[in-house]
C-alpha cells in the first residue's frame, strides 16, 4: 500500500539529509515507525483526561495513631496513590486519631460532613447498630481471604453499603490485619471461670460475647490501652498482633499473651466516604479511589504478615508468656457467640440479613479450606523443622 502524503513528506526530507539520498527499505520503515511515535507523543503530551480532572482537596481522619505505621500507614498509602495518579489534582490529607476528632468518632465526622472520609474499623460503631460489626469481623467469622471473597464476590460489599447508606456512608475495604492475637492478661486463663470479673479492653461486637462469660468489656482507643493496663483499670487488653502490640509496649504491663483472637479471624478496615461527596466525584475519581483502597487493603495485610513473625520472637525473648486458649475456653466462647447471634438477630432485621448470608458463606468456605488450605498449612507447620 502506498504511503500517504504526510509520510512521504517526512521521508523525503529525511532522504535529502542522507549522503546517498537512499535508505534501505527496513531503515525507512523503522524511521516511519519512530516518526509516527514521536508525532503521536507530541499530540498526546497533555492528555485531555488530565486537563479535565478537577482539583479537589479532601480530609481523611484515621481512627489510629501515627505510631502504628501499618494500620495508620494504610491511609497514607491510599492518599499517596490518589495524589500520584492525578498529578496532585486530587489531594487527600490524612489526619491521625485526635487531630480532628477522636478515633472512635471518625464515622460520625463522615456522617455529618465534618470530613469527606475516614479510615476506620466498622465494628467500632456497633453501639449505633450491631450490623456495623460485620464490616470488620465478628466472633468465629471469616478469615482475611474469606473476607475479601465475601466482600468482592459474594455480595458482601453491596449488603453492607445498603446498610451504611442509612448513616450517609459509602464504604470500600481498605486494609486487613489477618487473624489477630487473643490479647494480654495479667493472669493465666485456663478455664472459662478465669474470665469472670475481668476488666478487658476488647473492640466491637465481641464484647457482648465476652459479657456472657462474665467479662466487663471496655472499648477504648489504642493510644489509651497502655496507661489503663499500667494503672490497673484494665486486667486484660487485645489490640492486633505482635507487630503493633510490641510498639504499644503491652508486654511491659501484662505477662500472658494468648491466641487466637477468635473474635477477629480477619479484621477488615474500610474507607468510609460521605455519600454526597462520593456521588459528586467524577467516575474516573471514583474508580481511582476504589483501586487505591484495594491497594491499601493488600498492603496492610502483607506488611503485618511480614512483620509479625520477628516481633513475636522478640516478645517471647523479652519474657512474654505465649499461651493458647484451651479447648474448654474456646468452646465456651463459641457457644456464647451463637447465643448472642440469636438474640441480636431477633432484635435487628439488618443484622439477621447479613448474619445469615455471611455464616452460610463461612461454612462453605471452610469446607474448601479443610480440603486444601488447612491440609497444606498444617503439614508445613509440622514439616518446616526438617528444612
């Protein structure tokens, strides 16, 4: 096929500049290709989409202190990704707990429009309505991978956003801690009776389950846990896991470190966004917020998985007494959880709707886990000492 006039003009001018006035056929094609790329690059040096991006400045309040570089850091990862992808046209400034509002009031600040969004744990707000608990974790619920599967591929996100809409919130998953530890205790917990009268910092819906066993639950922000343990106003406290717990220094004021955190098999964090602000975003920005949130979701879990092993070794070397909850304690807690689920489902249709969905999904997931995931993991746990 003959070259067009524009291509001929470019080529003829190039020929005149050569000593022979001739070029091999392959060089001619290479030149045209390079010239075409150069012309195209010049034409799209400033894409129309970039020129049409509005300049926005939002504020994000976190429920966590800056000292916790993973659970707080996920918000910074998110905001940086949004800024970089828009050439700083969409800037979201992150604030630590207490800089705008206290950590446990982050969702309220989104609901009433004080800030455009927050990074928080949904179960902090179960006191408003117990359905909030499912956004993060519920006792004997899903592990972290199952949480992602439920949220992204089994209608969990749609179910939860249908509920969050009542509070002027649109939510996107933006972090996960993985399975947490069972907390720090001043005394050993050998039987369910050892839990009676225990004043324990425990987040979210799990406090209702613990109450059935005689625990006096306290929901306080992360930064207030250490002084409460130190003063003796708390007998026990759970936070996340070794990497964060070491930073907060709990091993200095409580000796016994229990596992697993059956109330948080895969604790998910969310970006809560004011619905009016969310709906006002261009579709391209909405897509970007979803993508950056998913990036934070992956980043947080990976960072905890990378940091927890070494932190656990340091804690044990420093004197922490690592203990598993006994089968007797776990069974008592499981039975108490079932009792609380029945009571709460009877009182809240929203709760029952999500509970029935997520528990049916959990049971199918663990059928699969039993076949491959659990078998693989347990074999390697036994075999790794031979490597």
